[in-house]
C-alpha cells in the first residue's frame, strides 16, 4: 500500500503549496476578504479549464456536490479558527488530527484498511505534526481556536474521504478537481459579497493580492492531491499531505526569521520517521 515515489514527490510539493497558501491566508489582512478571494480564484480557475477537459463519469457527481458543501464548512471553520488563534497554534492542530481521522474512517467504512505498520507511520506523523502547535504564550481566544481547529479537522477528514471515492469514480481527476473548485467557491463568494456589499471594494482592494496567490496555490495543490488519491491509499496521501505543517515551520524560520528550536527539530525527526515507516510498511 506504500505510495509510488512520484506520488510522494507530488504530494510533498502539494504540502509546500498548502503551507504557503495558509500563511498567505492568515497574514493577508482581513481574513474574510482574503478567504473570499481564495475561493474566487479557485472558482475562476475551475471555470477556465473545464471547457478543455473530458467529462467525468456520472457516478462522481454525488461526491463532488457533497464535497463542495463540506469544503464550505471547512473554509468557514478554518477562517473562524484563524480569527481566534495564531497560525502556529491552529494549523498544526487542524492538520495533525486529520490523518488519524481519515485512517479510522476508511477502516471503519471498509474503504481501505491500513497495515499495522502503516497505522504506526500515520500515528508518528500525526504526533509530530501536533507537537508543532504553539506551546508558548497563547492569544486570549486560544481555547476557542483549538475547538474550531478540531472541528476543521473533522471537515478535512470528511472531504478527504468523499473526494478520494469521488475522484476514483470520476475516471477524470483533473475534471473532478475543476468542478469541485467551481462549485465549492460559488456559495462562499456569494455570501461574502452579500455580507460585505457596503465595504466590498475597500476590502478586496486590500486582500486581492494575497488572496489570488493563495487561491491559485490552493487549487493547484489540491488538484495534485486528488490525482494522488486516485492512485494511492487515502490515509497515506492524507498523512503525507499534512507534512505541510513542517513546511510552514520552515517558511517561518527562513522567511520570517522565527526560531526553529529544539522542539521543532524533534518534531521534524518524528515526522521523518513516520514517513519512513509509512513507505516501508507495505
């Protein structure tokens, strides 16, 4: 069940993109406006490429529609978590919980059953990711942010399972991704436009640069993940993707001159050990 080497490289690239767009989303100013631009960028990207793609199988439509709804819940709770907590606190909690949830769901629903070694690798990766959550002085809303992060993790696990099944049923991963970006972005953008209609021009003027870049990175990164899920085990792809948290820590250390510290070094070693176990578990 281990992933083919080219899938490992692709998912790690997607993880880097995911860390980058979350950093832009959190640090781009008005969170609501930035997230609306992120969704709009994905919607426009999906609409732009759909005319050139082969149609997907009809069996995939229930999955893509369900996933569009779940993704809106994911973006809402992630946005609320970022409004209440720091990136270094929210991001590892949300992403670190998801791989174990995905593994549990796929096993419980008899979709896939990871090997014992595979579960050990997923557990190590999740522990390493979760340990990167900020442990110093936290913002006043940190408790609420943690709850919102765990709710976000539930949505991550749900859309991972739905999209894993859907992209396999579609027989056209890129087309599935394009429809998903188009359909998931429209409700979020429409609600934001209605809600912020009196200040929309000013809000977008401040948010469009960070939001557009983040949206394109999010779309490309998740398209890669969808392709990988069509080829490999869902729980393994999910665990590998969540190494984005380590990339986020590296971005902070290199670009923002944040200290990496002994805790992050240990977490990185635990994550690396988990990846090795995952890939050699069979």
